[in-house]
């Protein structure tokens, strides 16, 4: 797959590219799959480089689409028959997304055996690129007091 392993951004985007039409994962789900980072780190990756992947399939745990992209995301959800649930009027008044959220319980992707194997390969490629300190941290250079 990748000769030198994957960096975090590549690993996140590779996971996102596997999410099938009509299914979703949360930012936290992806962090758990990679065994590294958290929802904020995954969200940061998506904000930098998710244009070539189905970015709308990655959302917050409450089912809200990505901020600023709600209308576009909802269009994708409707096209893909992603399970949605209405947003209460009070939630909309408080700044909630316009009209609906993804029903995460019904739409969360549950990978089958072949997809699990692909996710394990991505995780392994990512962890292969992460430096380990099995023999202790690398030696630091001596300080240069001549400054």
C-alpha cells in the first residue's frame, strides 16, 4: 500500500474514503479506528483536506453535519438515503442545523470482514510510520551555550 507508512492526515482520509454511501462515522469513531488522536484532531484533518473524500459522511456525535456545510451535506444525505431525524424547533432557534440531523444510531457504518481488513491495513500503515521509543527516547544533542 504505502512504502513508508501513512501520516495522520492520510490515514484519516483513507478511512473516510471507505465509508459507503448512506453510512456515516463520527470524528471520534475515526480516532478510535486509528487508535490515535481524538475528534478534534480528525476534525482538523477534515477541515484541511477532505475535498476528495466523502466528507459529509463524517460528523459530530450528535448527528450534526459539518459547520458551514450543512446545506450541502443534507443534499448528499438525501441523495444517499442516509437516515435523518428532524431537529426540534427550539434547537433550530439556538443555532442548530436547519431542519435535520443524521440519525447516527441507524446510519453508523458497521464494517464487514473485508472492510475491517482494509481498516486494519490503514491502521497498521499509520502506526508503522509513527516513531516508537522501544529502547527509550532518542538522545538529545548537547545545548549550544555559545549563543
